[in-house]
C-alpha cells in the first residue's frame, strides 16, 4: 500500500465549514443527542489545541479539545475526532490525537488542564495513554456507558483520583 503524505496543521477559522461537513457526514444527526455534544454545545473549543489533517489540499480529519471541569480538576474534552471514511486505517486519527495531547501537555500555565477526557473505545484510545475511569467516579450530563469514559492524565494525576461531576468549561490558560 502506498504511504499517504499527511499534513497535520493547527485548526484555523477557514477550516470550520469543512470540519462541520465532515462531522455531519461521519456522525450524522444523532451526534446532537450524545452526552459529549451537550458538553461542547455553547462551549467553544480551544482552537490552539485542535488540529486538522490534510492530504494535499483536502481536509481528511479533525480533532478538537474543549474545556471542561471534572470535579474540581480543569480538563479538556477530546472530540469530535473524525476522519474521512476512505482514509481510515492509515493512522490519521492516532496522529491527530497525539498532536492534540502534545499541545495540551506543552501548556505551562499553572491553571492549565490536568487531564483529557473522552467517551470512546478503550482498545483504540488506550494505545494513546487513555485509561478507563472506574464506574461511578464521574457523572456526566446525560446517559453514557461508564465503560467508555476514558481519561489521559497530562500532569501525572492518578486516574483513581478523577471524580466528580463533569461540566462545561473553565477560563483557558
């Protein structure tokens, strides 16, 4: 198989329409009912921590990080992560996630996020440092399978200490 030449770039406002079309195609109208969407709705994502993937001039993937609070800990919600279906299984999603985690870890402000949370598949995200939160430790604003609540510590915070209600945003660093 030919290796794809993929460019990962910081998200910029010119990407917005293409990202929205990609998300609509890959997640459909059901995305609005998801608990993660409730946390993102009216809660602007951190463009400086969000990235796009291009093959040539074609946008083929996107990942966003949005500020949330878990208990008292400042955190970021990963998602949506989306890749054009014909380009899946080429490592694009993994590269996008790793780049966003790298950017989040690089923040040095004392009030920077301490962890990244998502609702997703542990076999996929576990390879990138995400771990399952024990059931009952966190409460989200809507139904979610507790086995799919994952976190990636940014500053060494033990996953066992992650607890409390998850709610929208904080003043970003």
